[in-house]
C-alpha cells in the first residue's frame, strides 16, 4: 500500500518582507528534511497582496471578494430572473449555487430570502426541477435587486 501526504496553503505571517522570506526558507528546508516534496511549479513562494482562489479574490487589506467574471455571471443571472417574473426551480437552484460562491457574508446574508422562498415553494421529494415558481414577493425582488448590482457584490467582507 502506498500513502501520499499533501500539505496545502501554508501561510507565514510576519511583520516584514525579510522575516517572511527567512521563515519561508526555514519552512522549505524543514519540509525537505522531513521528506516532503515541494512542487515548485504549483507553489507561490512570494507573498501577494491579492490572490485568486475558487473564484474569489483574497485581498489582505479589503477582504474576500468575488472575481470580476463571477460578479458578471451573478449580476447577469439576477437581472434575467428579475425580467422573467418566474423561473424553473432547477434554474433557480443553479443561480443560487452561483450566488453562494460569492464568498462574502453580506452576499450570503442576501441569499437567504431567495433560498427560503425556494424551500417554501419546492418540495425536494415530490416536485420536478422543471416546476415553475413566480418571483413576485417583495423580499425576493429586493434580494434580486441586490444581486443585480455589481457594485454591491465587490464590497469585500
């Protein structure tokens, strides 16, 4: 039997760039001495102010924000929902999945009215994903207005 160990996403928090470099070098040396293999082609051995991970920008000063392509996908889907007036539950599930990938607590808070509405109008055990539901309640329309405004989605939390 073979077993492989992987260590991902080690971050060294230091007060200065020199300290980060020194700590990084000690960490690399220690890992190599312990028999770990460091894949240099997949590694970022320098610090970044902003990095992308799972369709989110992680900015050490502003927080976590969705990437521009994710913002565009969310706002377009939200605008389409606002214009349609009703939607199949399968399509709404898909849009909710995109919204949930937004990564900020403000966005996830604004997702709750849509998720709750869908749960009240769709029974997982018996309804088909092609079931059409209206999007006409004030709380759903307000939430969709939030999601259709790209400037609100990049506020970083």
